[in-house]
C-alpha cells in the first residue's frame, strides 16, 4: 500500500480475519523489522487506509470486531451477490436495518462511505 498509495483497497467479508489478526500482525512485523528481515512499516497507518465491505455474515460478531479496529467511515456495503442468493442477501440486509445498534451507521455503510471512496478514486485518477 505504501508503494502504490493511489490504489484504494477494499477488504471483503467484513475484513475477514484482519480484525482478529491485527494485533498479532503488528507484533510480527515489528519483530521481523528488528531482525532486519523486512523494512519497518506503520501498520496502523496502513490499516487506516483500507476500506472494508460487509459481504458475507457481518452479524453478530464480524461487524463488531471490525468496528473495534477500523474507521467506521471506511466500511461499505457488499452483498456477496450472486454467490449468495438474493433472498439471503435481502434477509441479511433487513436484519442489519432492524438492528438498533447500527441505526447511525447504516446510512454511512449503504451510501456515504462509498461515495467518499469513489470520489477519492476519481480525484486521484484525475491528478
């Protein structure tokens, strides 16, 4: 990500294993850098540049884990369609919509954050 800063990476499936592994990854990269096996990197700064979609099964655990480590302004909607049938996608979205815990977050996930992502990509492409 440092080498190609204009690429916007979107990690699928609510970050997959990244929210769980972030602390371990930070520790390992520090050890490897101290052993001169790799260059030092600012894992937190790199992680803050990532976007995440909520395809798959964001509830009840994955979205909570992601929110512990990621910027809520960098979470976008992902349905996993057509891999997940439309009925399943609709049911998952309905469940998320009805979860009071995420009422202030869903507009960001469904619209605002994606607009920002696309706008950033467009602005950097035109520069």
